[in-house]
């Protein structure tokens, strides 16, 4: 943030800023949750499913757009 001439904070537009990039919601079955959201027709996915880690300790995830344009990550813990 920077200060404008009036002293009010204004967002920076010339690079990274601090703040919320996204939030995550845990689901029991990522594929089933994604399909239910797709069937309801109320979600736009921002990424294909991805996996971080291995099949024992990893997570599967997928990003979607929230109603106000925020990024929401759905994730499923795998290998439990």
C-alpha cells in the first residue's frame, strides 16, 4: 500500500502486494466435489486438478473462481 496525496492508503499497481491470494477448503473427494459444482453450473475452474507430494502424504487440489473473483482452492488429502 502507498499513501495518496490525501493521505489515504491506495493499492500498489506496480508489483506484488501483501494480502489474501486465495483460501482453501478441504473436501473428502476432490473429483466428486468438482463434478457436483460443475453440474450445478455455478463455478468456473481456474486450473486443472493438480497433485502436490506423493500418494502417501500428498494433496490433490484445484482452483476455482469465487463469486467476487477471489480464488478458492479445493483440496483433498490423499493416502490417509
